[in-house]
């Protein structure tokens, strides 16, 4: 199969925004909440679009909306597909991605698993308001995600070769680990705090008041408008501190992407 490489970051961003357009359309039609998040939301607030050196898009969904989205999302032309961590075999990530099926991304993390240009879709879960208990939850989830990563990766994702083989050879299945993780992070009873509890989620400082995501507002991004949690400034301050300050120049680094048209 001959593939044409995508080398222009503007072309990559155009593909990502095409995906986001469709997710936005679907969520608006089906009354699902989502919010721009992480660096994408910083970019929207600080730059009116992408952070100049950024090349990805992240969104948050409350757990209930996230589960409904995974169960029902379908674009009108079959161009896009949602990758559900609970259904995709050999899937490395612990959160969903919506991919453009006309493309391929080459990533170390997805070696042996074909994935298209994508946007990341993270669930946000209620977190206990008891700080000591919250510390224990974060400690356990970090360990369980580390074991899961060793189980599914042929390349050592840890600094220690010994720890990698100890975790990899533990007589427990990936499915069992994932059940434990879900029991740990998915709370049925609402609390006053939310957090992205996936492996790619922030540390405890990234927890934010649930009221910040009670509703969503319109947020300009590039030449379009998407959704952001109503308390986006509070969320950004909890997670990043002074999010309006530019990082040092040596930290303004664009990820090296490798993408192709099929």
C-alpha cells in the first residue's frame, strides 16, 4: 500500500479539527457534555486556538456522557471511528480516541496496532473528597497502570528491568487489572471533586471542583467555536497554576509526528 506522508502541521491540525467538528456535532445532537481540556483549553484561552507549538487535541467528558458516547458515536460518512479501550484488542491506551480512518499515525506506543490521526477523549470521574483516601487511590492507580503497561508492552516502559519482569510475570491478566482499575476510579456516588483518572491524567493537583463542569459554554478556537466547562479558568488554575504565562523557550517543543494518507 502506497501512503503519502503528512509533513505540514497545518494539514495535521486540519484533520484533527475535522474530527473535533464531528464529535461536537454528535454531542450537540445527543445532548452530551464535553469540554476542551489540557493544552487544547490553554491554547483556546491564551492563544485563541492551538498553542503555537502544539499538535494535538484533548477533550474531557463526564463519565456518564463518555460511556454514552462510546456506545453510540458514529459519524455520518463512516470517516471517523471511536476506539474504545474496553473493546479494542491490543489497545495501549486507557482512554478513547476518535480517529480519521483515511490516515495512519506511526507511534512507539502503538507499535503493532494501526491507528489514524486522532483526538483524545478522556473521561472525568468523581474523586473522594477525603484527602487521605484520595492519596491512597492515586497511589494504587499509579501502581495498577504501571503493571498494566508492563503486561501489554514488549518494550520496557520502566526505568528498571527487574521491575518490568516482576510486573510482567505476575499471574494476573490484563482484564483483571482493568477491572480493579475501574472499581478503584469509577465512583457511583457524586462527590464535589472531578479528575481525569486515566493513566494520562494529571497528578492530584489536577483534581478540580465538580461545579466547574456542571455546564458548558462556547469557546472560540481557531476560526470555530467549541465547548468548554463553565469553570474553565478554575480548572486550568488547579491543574497548571499560572496558565497564562508562557513556558521557557526550551520547553516550547512540537511533538515529532509521523502521519500518512492511506
